[in-house]
């Protein structure tokens, strides 16, 4: 959010100086990293204006050195490069401690380099904006009051808890301009859904405290391992990066944390499988041990880092933002409200940026056998953190209004055109959609023209649209138009018109000829191609070795009850999965695989049992008894089977005796579309450069000479530049809308419909063009689209050769080479695939 605020204030209002406050050293260091280019969570990714000249980062540790460098270079004002953004990041904790020690903060002391304090230098800036991170932590402190003397033109505070705890109680913030609570984020799908988990029919009174802790830890590990296999399957199926989940254990104190670490890393805890995979995070570590602890903690999101269990004692609060926390086991006494607020905030972020649709991967599980009902009751309170509603304050009621713009082809527009007054637009960038003169001014002639258009589109079985002009086809069209128009309701309502207005006296033959001529001029032949396998078609799977190294599911002692805190929906985990024992352990896997429609058991029995044997052998490699193997196969049958099936899809093959190419249509009508833009948005001339390129996706462009549509939208400035070239050098072109082509590409074992960026016809060829950023040229999706498009173009070219048409070519153009100096012929020659 701070990155967005800074970007907007600089780009829209020219503000160049910002002062960012952090509440502690952890967040201070995190902010410096996040504002530094080429770091994993850099906040200005995608901001083109900062790509060449990144904001200068000035910190509480280096502002003196910066002043010294400025003095040596003769730059006394410290203003840096003209137009550059300067972001000052300071730690309020340091300022607070100095104020409490009755001495002026270092930032307020005289600097020999600039002749005044750095504080006074900042205070004299005419455009300083203050941003306070986690402002509830220090808003009422002496240090924050001292910072107010900077007199910024604007102060922006960010916090998840907008209130201050005082000896007199809680004081809520009064200047909230936007409130987006956790409950709204859950409802909108931006975070995981928290759920509390316990064993079915569990009575905590039957167990000692030590026994209860062990049960909760073991059940937490079982949930953790089940999530791990679901993440493995999702990564394999969707071709996403592998996410390694981890479990967070909340300990009472440092002694308790040490005891838990010894238990988890002992041979007795799941046969020692978590030795070296747990870390203790608390204040007991110092020196080299603390450095090692922090290093492992900061790397916990990396899939190759071994940590799977983090034990902490009240250290991981603000500033620790991870995306791969899926299971929390609280073992510290705390109120249910504190437990909810402090626990779930650590684990709600989504590793893939959005929800996956896989329930277990969109959920944060809190294992609380002894606190289950208490947490449920707290979540049901009207003022619960996960129940609060979002409030948005609108100061001026300036609600942006939008309009829907219909985009139809030039031909369709001309057939239905009505006389219209000239545009009065004075916007120099405006290019009103050209109002084509009506083909015919009488209603009767327009009806005949539209009837001709509708009937002619029923002749798409012809190899080319120009075949409509053949004498025999023209005669058939005239007969069908006469018959259809005479029988139409429009003709019936005109029965009282003078005789000269009937279709016999109107020149139907001339109108048909003119409409067909326009169709040929304003259409590019796009055939409908279907490839059909013939003869003996065989679908199967090649043998392969399963990847199971990260799979460590543990035996389940009983069913678990899970209840979502927001929706209050309750589920029983693993219910209906414990069937009667199979005769052989491999049968659990084989039986599950047989349920998939794409697997023929009779043809693949040997492969299925080979894969099942691999799974069973892997389980035997770390489980000590046959009963444990049987237990895991029973309770985790579904995720195990899904994982095996996902891996099988990568080894699928299809063989056919032959393939027949069928062309169901030689041409197709250009489809209409609609876009939403601001109500006062003009139509922009596509030839004019756009200053704010980030707005291109919200604009509609016109002014074309050779485009088959009067209006077009572009996703980037590169596409606009390419359109300038096409309109200058091509014969005719357009941007296809969805379903204009029937081209399917394979990605993540699924078929997807491909919609190319442009189609342009030149003297010799019809060219399908895709414009991509250079970094996307070798992505799996781009390569798969290109392969599908090349095959389609080859088939379309074969069809065209049989009917004296133009061959098709596919062209993939990097976005960064485009300029108006390029010719279309040069681009196509270099980048045709």
C-alpha cells in the first residue's frame, strides 16, 4: 500500500519526498529491503517510471553519509537528481528511546555537512509526505509527537488495529478514511479461511496437560503432511512453483519452547522424521545462535529449506509476512480473542497470490482440541475480528460513472447506420468513431440489405467468402432474399405502401450484389477447422517413476472435526475414506485410479499396479508397521490417488490410425464485443502517443483506415504501436474477440481457447500475430499457444491452397522492438514462426 501511495502521489501530483516510519528494527529492516530494487518483494515492480530511475532510499543509518557525499559534490540542497523520488526510512523505536533519555534525537542534532539538522532540512521541504507503518505501536509516543514537527503536507497511517491501549482503556482512532477488515478480505477471497480443528467426540478432561500437548502436536503434523501432498499435487497439475508448508507451534515460554523442540526432534516423535526440520524462535538465542535462527526463519518460505515446524514465544508479530503457513498449534494460555487475533494474522497470506479452489490449500487450520468451543463462541460474537464489516468513507460522493461501448465491425455498422450530426469534440487526442454513411436511406432497402447479410452468412460452407460473388451463388442468394423478405413481418407492415416500395420494384439484385461486395471487402477468410482422429484410436500412459520424495503422511488415530470461523460451516476430515480393508495394500490406489474416466483398467492394469507398488514401497520406507501403512492408505486414499493421477497426465499419449481435417466453414462473421470505460472518456486517436501508459487498458481507440472495426482496445502501448504499423502497411486487420478462432492449446493437462492479438492480411499472406514481453517469450503458455497456432495455420494454409486462397503465417513479436519506423514486412520476415 505504501508503494502504491508513493507511486500515485509522485506520478499524479509530482511529490518527491517521503518519510516512512517503522515501529521496530524488524519492520525497519524489512521496509528497507522491500523498497530496494531487485529484492523479492520490491514494492515498485511494474512501475515504468521507476524502472530507469529507482527512488533513492535514505535510512536512519546512512543519512549522514548521504549529506557528506552531497557536500563533496557541491550539491548542498540534497535534492539529488531533478524529478527523483527520495524515500526516508526511519525507526521510531530509536527516536523514542532518545526522547525518553532526555536528549534530542540524532536526526535533530546539527549536521556539519549541511549546516543544520537533517530534521530541519526535512521540515523545510515543501512536499514532504509522512507514512506510518503499524501506527498503533507508537502513535501516542513522544517520538511520534516529535516527528509531527516535520509538518508534512500529508500523513498516512497504516494499521490492522486502529486503536491505542492506555491505562484508561482502549482509544479508537478517529481519523479513519478507509477501513478494510479481515472479515471483508476473507469474504472477497484475498486471504485464507481460518478454521479450528479438533478430534471428533474429543473430551480434553480425560488427558493430562502433557498428553494433550502431544495429541495436538501429532494431529497438527498429520494436517501439515496432508496439506503438503495437496500442495505437491497442485504444483504438478498447474505447473506452479512448489510451496513447502510449515506448522507454527506457539509455546508458553522459552523453557517450554526448548522442551517442545527436544520432543519434536526426538526419535520417539514420528520415528525421528522431523530431526533437523524444526527451529525455536525466541529471546533465549544470542550471538551466533540468534543469527542462525533468524537466517532459517527468513528462509522458511523457500521450498529447498528444511524447516517444517517453527516454535515461537510471542516474537512473531508485525513484520513477519509469510505465505506458506497452513497449520497453527497454540500451546500457550490466552483468551480466545487474543488467540484469534495474534495467531491467524500470521498465516492468512496466500502463496499463489489468489485462492486455488482447492479447499485445503485455501484454509488455515488452528488445532485447538481443548479450546474448540471457546474459539467458536468468540468467532460468533458480533464484534469478532472475523465478523466486522468493512467501512469506506466517501468524502465527496464523487462516484465514478462508467458506460458500456459496443464494438461492431465496420460492415455491421454501415448496414445499420443512421444519419448522425458531426462530432463537436475539441479534445486533441480524440478520434470519434467514424460514422459511416448509411448504405441505404429507405427502411425497405435497409431491411433487404440486412436480410442479405443474414442469409449470406449461412453460406459459410463455401471455401472462401469471395465465392458468394459467383453467378450461381449470387442467383441463389437473390432468390432466398426475395422469398425471405416478402415473408418477413417488416414487409407485412409495409403492405399499404405504394407499389414502388415493394421488393419487386426495389432492385433486390443490385442490393444483394452491393452487400456481398462489402462483405468481401470487410472480411478476412477465417476457416473453421476441426481435426478428427479416425480408425483405431488409442489413449494410454507410458510407464514412469513416481516423484514421492516429499510425501510423509502419518497414521490417523481418529476422525477430526473442522469448523470454519467465518461461515461456521463444519466438516469431518477423512470421513467416508476409511473403507473395509483391501486384500492388498496396492488395491487402495488402484481402486481410486479406476474411478477416473480417462483410465482403462483392462488396458493399464500392469501400469496401475506398478504405480501402486511404488506408493506402498515409499510408505514402507518410513512407516514401521504394516498397520500404519494400511492406516495411511485408508485415510489418505483420495489425496494419494489424485497425486498419482496428476503425475500420470504428464505421461499420456494418444495414437490414431489417421487424422482427418474437416473445414466446417470457409469464412466467419466478425463477432461484436463490448467494453466498459469511464462515462466521460473520449475515443482516442490511436496514432497519438499516450503519456500515462498505465491507463491504456482503460481507453478506447479509433481513427483507423484499414481496421475492420471502427474502435479497438489495446492492453499495452506495444499493441498500440503495432496497430499503427498494421494500419499503415497492411491491407486490412483487426483484433479477434473470444470465439473468433477455434484454436486450443494444452497447458497443465487442460485445453484452453487461444485468442491471438492481431490478424492482418497483406498482399501474399494472412498473418496471425502475437505481441509478448520478452520475458514471456519462452514461458510454457506462450510456447504452447505458438505450437497450437502454427498447426492451425498449417491446416488453414492447406485449405487455402486447394481454393486459391492466401496461406496463413504465425508471428511472435517481442514488445521491446516495436517502433513506428519498423515496416510490417520486416517484422513478419524476422519473427514468423
